[in-house]
């Protein structure tokens, strides 16, 4: 992974999920959920990706995650994404 030295890790509350922020601008680039009902989960800030076309992004599967109610499914409405 390139740019690793430019990231800082933050662990909230339970300290089980890792959140990575840019040391220079503070943007949250991505996170890794280690304790989820669906296993390890990665959340990526799409605004941080370079060289990825809208067409390529349109093929990425999207998962709706509602941890409070234990619901994990593809969203019904996603044209705004």
C-alpha cells in the first residue's frame, strides 16, 4: 500500500474497528470493521480514489449496513449514489 506514512489510525469507543485519516488534511480515507455480522468489512471514501472512472464505480457492489437493527442488504434506492 502506498501512502501509508501519510495516514493516521484512530480507534473509537470499542477500539475494534480501525479508521484511517490523512495526516495532512484530516479526511477519513477508509476504515476496517473487524467485528461485524458479515465478517471483516472495508469502508472506502470514494473521493479518495484516483484513476477510477464513473463506469467502474457503477459496477462496485453496494451494501446497506444498519448495525443497530442488524440489517445488511443491497439498498433499494441507489441512483443518487
